[in-house]
């Protein structure tokens, strides 16, 4: 399980949009720092934004905006939507049970918790000893896939078909619905917001020529002295008719999600879908 930073803002945005706490146009003062749970929280590099919309806040991955949204929706609603996405349970992929572990909010003792954590910081993919959010790449690919699929999360599959010795197909594995995470309207809103991330925000390194990509960057600080980073990028494409969802993370480096993970995701999409540089 890894810290994964701002990619979690997609989960927070899902909970806030789908529960009616915000719209893509909701304006909140995103000055830096902001006091969250009694402690100042800053944007990356101390950047100042002032009053901005949810769409602009996701495009630029603004910590102080989404931390305030986390406080607005509260722990119960955030955890509810995390569970809809598959957090707090083993991934439903066809692996042996001993090779699976849940994603979720985990405290300093290694226990999964659903309350008494700093909801503002968890909402931006951070946290503290009382609970910080951790996830694996499969879980974050499921987040991207659920948005791409109109809010419906399908069970992930390793197996596509079972083939007999003579080459005949004995069985094709059919997709199964795992959960309805959000309303289709919410998925459409998130798709538009995540498209902006790639078109003009922190994820431009994942842009393809002729194929629209929707995505979200993330960068977690790791190591005993926070001397390394864990860059992330989640995405799906094509936006108009999604076929592929991708999650990329790189362990213990010094780069950012937008500069390290996003170009890798771009290469994967190019291999799967085609498309030139853009």
C-alpha cells in the first residue's frame, strides 16, 4: 500500500458532487495557508489562488480548496464513497486471497479507521498518525475506470477466457458489476473536470494528439525524512468513448506526478490506443 497524494481528490470530488455539497462551479477561497483541523495547510509551493471554482481547483490540484471540501462533506460521507469505490475491502480480482490487501485510511498502528482522522488532509490524499489514506495501483485504476464507465464500477478481472488444449474457447469471463459509485451526471462532471487537468492543468504531459485524455496527478512525500516522492497519475481515454483506464506510480523517486508518472501513462495509452504527441 502506498501514499498517493492528490489523485485521491477524485474520490473527494466524487463524494462532494454526488452528495450535492458542491457543483463544478462552486467557488471557495483557496488562499494559502488555510487552517484545517486547527493546523495550517499550504498549497504546493505556497501558491495563492484566492476564490476559485471546483473545476479550476482540480485542474491545478489545489490543496486548500479540496481540504475545505473534505471538511464540508465530513468523514461519514467520504468513507461511504470510498467503500463504493472498493476501499476497505480486498480487491475483487481473481487472485489468491493472500495476494490481496484493502486500500483505506490506516492509522499509525496499522489499523484501518473510519473516524477520528483529519478529514481535510485525508481528502487531499494525506493524513497523520490518526489515519492517512493508502492505496494500491489497482484500486486507483478502479477509481478512474468507474468515472469512465458512467459511475459504475465493474469487478476487475485477470482472466479473459479459458481455452482448451485444442485451442477452442471453453468459457469467456463475463464482466460483473461491483457497485454503482455515483450518478451518471456526476461521472460526466468529473470527466469534464479531469479532462481539464490534462488539457491545461497539472497533467498536460499525458496529452495525446487526436485523443482526449482525462486524468489526475498526485505526488506523495515518502521516506524517513520525506526525502523521496511517490508520483502518481490516473487516467482514462478516449474521453468520448472510454476504452482504457490506467494508474501509474513510481516508487521512491524525486519527481512529481505530472512530470514522472503522467508521461508513462501517456506511453501506455499510445501503445493501447495509438495517437501522437500533443
